[in-house]
C-alpha cells in the first residue's frame, strides 16, 4: 500500500534538475560578464547605461526642485494684484509635466533599472501633474468668464 502522508521524491531527478538550473545561472552570469567586457572595449567603461542614468537623474532632480516652487508661485491667490493663471498657461504647464513624466518612464525602461533608486521622487512628478490638471479644471470651470473679460 502507498502511504499518502509521506511524499516520495525521486532524489536523482531533483539533483539532476538542480544541477541544470545551477549551470544555467552560471552560463547567464558568464554571458553577462562577456557583454560587460565587450561594452568596456567598445565604450571604454564598464556600464555605459549609467551615464544616461546619471543624466536623467539630474534632470529629474532639477524638475522636482522646480515642482516645489511652481505651485507656490502659480497657485491663484485671493489678492487682487495677482491675476489667476490663464487656462492656456495651465495646459502648457500640464503638457510639460506630462512630457517630463514620459521621459522619466522611458529612461527607466530603456536605460537601467537602477534608476528606480534615482527616481525615488517619481510620485512628486505625478503629484505636480495632478496639481496642474486640477488647477486647470478649476480655472476653466469657475474663472473662465472673468479670465475672458480680463483678456478683452
């Protein structure tokens, strides 16, 4: 009779597949090393993609620093000296934020996964785009008439 409670493992098969998996991993590591050496010969550096990563990281950082200042400067204030933003300006700002967002995504997917660490501030980009979008809706909805009158 077969006892169901104790599973029977074919240890020969397990070890055979274990060795195959291990060899596969070692082959992949060897291929990666060869590719890195080829790139080193070609570009004169070990990881050329980090150069792109550094550039996009710097670009993202500068944008985020701007994104903290922009809402403060551009948010409509009740004081009469400050005119509310025109819908066209908001649309342009939203498009700029969206383009930067797309650049960040592209750089993340195309160049290196280490960019996830560099772009820890990615949610800020989403926030700033959302902020401009909301502000645009508010301005177009409630203030469209007054903005039109100011323009004329």
